[in-house]
């Protein structure tokens, strides 16, 4: 059988893109991204801007910790900031715990009214040192394990501060209120943030008096960790910040590139962030290097003297700002580098969900050129030098920092010299060598791109430098083709959602190999529990990888097959996961999902077989697939009380949608058997699937719709698992089931989408798109897509798009930066596959 489709951008098309096109996009993107992807490589090297304008605030890691990128353009001596918001140059009045373990009174018992005033008697309260919280963070001094804590910090002032710029800085987890001499300055919702900095208003400054003052705080911990820390600061008078923001004219998010255009006085600046994640080349998917490209041209037909400045800090290399780092300059083969990382280098030790890498090294890289400079130096002095002279300070070697305040600027500049209307351009490379990426069954593994140590990070940078023109052209061509295909499949809004989620999904993975050389593409379950290689994340993310490279699809499954076939996992269904990222030594999730994971693995094995046109991959694992398919035969039609992929909704017995998944998997197993020439087995499983579908219809029928659970009349749910029947034309379920459900769903939609089921008003956006694909025509499909687009465009949750949101408020329930948004590509996958017919449709 021939492959159902191949989707690769041709080299000829890529070569047709002209160099001047690299800085502009012909796409008219209307979607306001909840968070804009800038640097995207893997779950650790992932930098986003959660703002409408790139200058509104500091860039962030997906965990919402600062991973700062700062950019400025100096035009005829005047500096315009176009990226990030540089840290204020502040001196300490009251330190936070990264500089001093300050002492305060605290209680876990709710105090009487007036507890936030200086006159309150707190003699019965305990004494403790900051920071206050749980989980053993490096700043933690006083343990707090109850729901609430109240803190009183009394301090003396010997001068009048009412006429100065005074700043409050605080960290909290979760709900937080803070008071200055009885006046409330801060009140948060359920959130957790570190080192938030706000300037005191004139009225708040008037509360500060000579003599004794008090800052009082209350924090409520609703779930997980808890934390409180705060301090008071004043602004230094020396000019060391880029205060004037450039005027942002546009931002466009495409699959592999993000385009910004700014006006900086008399010149226009284009900035392009490129992650060359072209999936036909797994080296490109794996290599942790991105481009930051820039082009400046005169707007007034005059000549202008221009220098550009781009900066980051060692924050890219630490989990906690108190971890000591060392930064150094390296020159090699005509390239200059800044290399920065922690001193301790605890390879693959830190595991968990909301964590950042603290091993390996971040790099800035540029060719050795008299007009280009890299340097390491004092955070504020480096900018002061650029402001006054358009240059960098001489580089410091082996710059050691021991906390956030001591971190240096890792800076790059290019003197573009005289710029006219024809413009000048350049690029910088940013990368990260994690040295070791994953611990896979008790062995540390390098990332795929290193080819077991034969390729160094310097080799990779040199290749990326040489390949810059071709890679930029290939990315441009790929994006253009993907957008055209997606728009044809689902309309312009659908295409823009696909553009938003392409890099997002890929960079929630890491590519490694096992001892046999098999590619492993291991996901991290970001912002849900931190599991590695979760099977019920593989399943929803599958459409993206089934379209663009089935080897990556296999890379999410091979490790799960190995876990069973090695004897490490001996149950008759697959494991849920392989551990907590980056440790993949075996399942750690507290409960199995038998029907869920068996269904997922068998369906995806069938999908790979059909798309590749042969079942050779499934044949390698035939015995294991047979065990799982037989488990589904015995247990799949009417599932017992258990979790499914939507585990946040709780246990559910007799789950109709889960039953559908089992039936689809049984049919898929029959299709694999047919492709392998096992006709008797094929007939048995395909006929059984059709019989079970008839039984399903009787058990789930509830008049004008089908039930959430077989024993719960008056309930409903999205039957997204039926989509494979339509994708592959299997004709297992009667067509009226999809028709009935779609008509029913249209009456259940809210402003921001179709709820997941009748239990709650929240939804999962990936599943909504799968459900929408059951629609009989484009017009009906778009009735489901339009609310998803509105959600992405209007949500107040400025994070890498959350796949779990409330359909009335558009606020995230939880989850962000997860690989499952690869599921948005289901309509594109379906259209590609349906260009051919499956044998089951005959």
C-alpha cells in the first residue's frame, strides 16, 4: 500500500524566498496571542512574551519566572527599547531574603482586626526569619504548612522618603494581601509569582514616616507550595535603564517564526525570532539553537548612526536565583561566545513540574566581526556604557554571581553604522547545551543532536551560522505552505490557531535515542504534574506529528512499548507515564488508566500504519498490541470506574466516550492485522468493533443526544474519540450518531466554546477541535472553531495557551504550555488522510 500522504516543503520553494523577504511576512495575522513564542527549543529553553507589546514587561519562561531578553536600538545617540523591560536600578531599604534573612513576627491563627497597624500588640506572635513557606526552597527559613499565615515586619526610617521613587517587591504563593502602615497596597487572586515590583503611589509614599513603620502581609495557600517574601527599595539616580520604549507597529506569530516591527524615532526596526523546527529533519527539531534577526532602515530618507543591543542573564541557567553561576567568554573557529551556567552542574537531578533547568550552559553566539561585540559585565554599567557610547564594557572573565542582584548582563551589540532607506540587517544566535538531557532507565542520555557526543555545541553553532540564509528561507516557505493548507482545511481563524500552537507543542518534548538507536520523543506534562512521556498527552498531540513526521510519533510510543516488553511493566495495558521529567525510570502517576492508555496506544499504532502505508512498526510490537487489544475486547465496552485522560474531572464508571475509544482501538487493531495479512484476525476484530458500536448506541442513546455515562440519563459529553472513524473512513459507528451529537452540541455552546460535558462549564480546546471535525461541512465546523479563536484572542490568562479553560470567562482552569495543542491539527490531518481511502471503507 502506498503512503497516504507526504507533506514536505520542497527545496525549490524554499530557495525561491528572497533575502529581503526574511524580515516581513505576507500573512495578515489578526490573532492576539495569549503569550507570544520567542525562543522555543524544549521545555527548558522556552522564552515567551505574555504581553500585547514586547516592551510591556520582561520575557518569561513558561513557568512565569523571568527569563529576560532585553533589546535596544541606539539611533543618533538616542536609545529606544524594543524588547523586554530592564530591571530597575534599585538600592535596598528593606531587603528580601535573597540578600538577608530578615526577621518578623508571624502567626497561623487569624488575628483580631487592626493586625495590620503599627499599634497592634503582636507580643504573642512567633518570631521567624524570611522567607516563609514550604518545599524547602533555597530562600526558605521559616516553614509554613497551614492554610494561612499573617506576617508583621516593623522597621525604622531615619529620613523622609515621600518625594522619592519607592518600590515594593514581593513574592507570593498563593492569594496575597500586603499593607503599609494599615493601607492595603496589594491584593492578588489565586496565583503565584516571584519578585513582582511595583512603584508606590504618592499617597502610599505619604504613609512612610520617620521612625517606626510596618509592612503587614497575609497569604492563603490553596494548593501545593506556599511562599511569602517582600522588601522595599529606592531608585538609583544614575542613568542605566532603557527608558524610552519603541513604538510597536505589528506582531505576527507564524508556525516557526515570530515577526515584530517597531518605529524607533526616524528608523523602522524589524525583529524576527526563528526556531527552525522543520520536522522532516530531526536534527533541527533537536538542536537547541534559535535565531534573533534584525533589520533597520531609515524612514525619512536621511542617514542615521545606529547600534543594536541584545542582552540576557544567567537566569536562563538557574531554577532559583540564589544558585551561584559563572559566565565566561569563549572564542573558537571564527566565532565568539558567551557561556553561562551554574557552578554546581547537577545534571538531570532536579525533577518536577514548575521547574527550570539548573545544569548545562546557555550561549550567545556571533561571528568574529569588528562591528559585533559580546561581553559580560555589571548589569547596570553595561547599559550605561551603551547609552553613552553605543558600545559594551570590556568583558569580564569568569564572572561569578551568587544571587539575582549580582547577576551580570550577557550582552551583544552590533554597530550598524550609517543606515539609509536601503537598510542593514544582522542576526544573533541563542542556544543551550544541557550536556545530558534525560535519565532514561537509570542512564543519563544526551540529546539527539549531540549524536552520542560526536557533535559539540560549537559544531552546532557553526553549522547554524553557515545555514542561516537557507534555514530562514526554508522556515519562511514552510510557514507559508502550512498556513495555506490550514486555511483550506478550516478557514483563516483555524490557520492562525495552528500557527500559534506549532512551536508550542514541539518544544514540550526532548529528542534522545535509546541503546538500540531508536528515536525517543519524550514529552513533559507541563503545568499539570510534570510527568515524562505521558501516554494520554501523546494521544491528543498526535495529529501534528502524524502529519509532519511519523518517526516523532513513534518516538513518543517506543519507550512505552519497551517498558512493557522489557518486563519492567507487566500489566495487560500500557503504563500512564515513565516518571517525572527529566527522570524516565518508570511510572510514578498514582493510578493506572487501563482502557484509556490501551486505547491510545493501539489507535496510534494503527494511525502510523495507515499513514506510512505499511504496518512494520506495529509488527515489531504485535504481541504487545495483541495483549492490549484483547484487554479492550474484554473490558472496553462498559468501562469500570476509572480515570481517563480528562482525569481532572474525576473517576467515572460506564464512560461512553471512553468506551468509544476502546471500540476504535479494536477496529484499529483489526486494520493492523489486515495490513499484515492476518485476515482471520482482521475480520474478527473489525466485525467485533461494529457489533460493539451497535451495543454502544443502545446503551448511550438519550433521545436527542448520547449520554456521558451509560447509567446517567440526562447527561452528555463530547464524543471526540469517534473522530478516528471519520478520519480513516472505517464506518464502525452509524453516521447518525455524529449527526445527532453535532446538532445537540450546537445548542450547548457558550461564548468561549463547547463545555467538555454536562458536569461543568469548562472545556478542553483540543477536544473541541476534534469534536468540531465531526461536523458535516465547513460552515458547521467553523461554528465550533470561532469560539475557540475568540477564547485565544480574549483570554486574560496570558500564558502559552491553556488547553483547559472556562467557557464563560475564558480564564485558564489550569494547564499551560502543554504538547496536547498538537491536537489542534486534527482537521488538517483528516483532510490529508481523506485524500485516500482506508480498506475498511470498502
